[in-house]
């Protein structure tokens, strides 16, 4: 049994199917995806009621509508999950997909003090990991290593900005880290995300990169947060460090946006305070026996999730199909993997596990982007498939 196949279970939250859990499954017999409810008795296809996850997220009470929906039982979650890794897949049986579809895929950057410091270091190192260790000490001397109590945009933050400008130490990353405006960028195109059990892509031209374990908010077209999932915002540190104008190349690559394993919609068992208090763990296990462990606590985020969602979707920025938003991470992998002082970077075959008790476990294996499954089923293909199946009213 492969390391990936072993790692992908269990996928469910610690409280099992207590929550309102929804996902997406590829159905070979239908030639396309179905929205599913994850229940004790199996994975239930509810696409007759909700052809897309976008449709479900737009409901006034998605959790209640999800629980009330009926449909075909596609089988046990464990069986479908085991059929998801591409090198263990029977193409005639269902497998899991990312639990989102038509939503815009957005991300917030520099939302934690630790990640802000690392972005400043990347910028000063110009993408050279060899220089990072020395620069880390210099940046912490100038800025400090605990900015967790500093409210972005506050008088205190603006006073620090003035002092750093005077010292010649200001940075574009500090601007979005402690200034009034959050960094909100496009992580990937709708339909481009991968799910648990799939290969995550790292561009083979990158020599300094890392996973980013994050909570992913599910936001409807009215700007209301209706649920959450887990995400891995795969990041090319050397590319972004060369220039912030290369952010698209550093962030948006084949199979570089992972979301899953499911969407948990808000109800009495799970709400925004659970998001605020979530601790997201990360484990990277390499074929070279390297092991990296870390965690990201949402309690230490510098901008509240409601503020981030409001800066993403408002009267000036509309998303008629809603959006999902990676909230950022406080985790910065600096543990040396190779030569001293070079820090962490991915190697092919790494198994990345991101987990938190209320959202379950998101697991991916790292591969070069051109060796991951090519993304070829977009919004147009989805609409044609749903129309052929008679699911568009």
C-alpha cells in the first residue's frame, strides 16, 4: 500500500458526521461531478437538488438544506476515498474531488506576524534561501518577533510604520501586514482546486517552496460566511521573493490549490467562533525520512475572518457565484532539510497532512506540476455535463 493511500484515512472530523458535511465526487457513469452529503450510511448524491456546490452555498440555511436532501447512495466514504489517488484509481468507480466548484478561489496573505516576517525576509533575500538565516536575525532586530497584539491600521501600527520608514526598513509586506488594507489575491481559477488524496503541484523550476496550512472560508454571493474547509496554499518562496509582481506565478500553478476534504456548513455544532479558535496542524513526511511538524493558531490572526471576508466581497468587489478564501497561516517552515541555513523546501513524494478537529484531514502528495493530473474540466464542461444529465432547471 502506498504512503498516500495509508495517509488519507481518517478524513472525517473528530465528531464524525455530526456536522453538515458536503463534498464532491466524480461519477464515471455520469461523466462528471456530483455534490454529495457525507453521512453515517454513506456518500449521498444530492445533485438532483443542488447541481453545484455554489447552489447549496447560496441557500438561506445550507446546513438544513443539506440534511434534508435525498439522493442515490454512492457507497461508503472509505471506499470512495481509497479510489481517489490517481495511481490506485479504478476509473470506472467514483472518487473524491475538491468540495468547491464555481466559487472564485481567493486568498489573504500576510495575516499573521510570523508569515509577515518571513515575507519580508523573502523580499530581502531576493528569493535566495541561502541568505534567509542571516536576514531573519536582522529583520527581527528591526521589527521585533512578536507583533501578534498589533492591530492592523491602528495608531500604534501607523507609528511603527513611520519609525520603520525613517529607518529605511519599510516593506510592501509590512504595508499589508500592519496597514489598513488586507492583501487579497486570486489563488486559482474556479474549478481548478484539487481535493484530498490528490497530488499537489510544485513547479519544477522552484528550489525554495513550502506548504501553507490554512482555514478556507466559504462565502456566499451576499458576503456571508456559510461554512469552512481546510486548504494548502502551495507557495513558491523563491519566485515571490524575486518580485511581488510574480505572485501569480508563485501561487497559481497546476494542482497548487488544495481544498478539502469537505465543506462543513455552519450550524449549532460549528460556527464562526470555531473558525476563530481553530488550531491547524501540519505534517510533512518525506520519502527521505524527513519529517516536519508545525501548527497555525487562528487565535493569533491579525485580522478577524469577518474582516477578511468583508475586504474580499463587498459593494466594490462582487462575486455572483460566491467565493472561498484562504485565511493565511502563521506557520513558516524554517527547519533545515538539506545544508545548514537553507531551511525547508519540498521534495517529490512528500506527504502533506493538514488537520483540525472540526474540519478533518486534508492530505496530498507533492509532485512536479507537469506530473500532476492536468486540469481540463472547467466551468463550460460542467455546464454541458449538468445539462446532459438534466440537472439544470
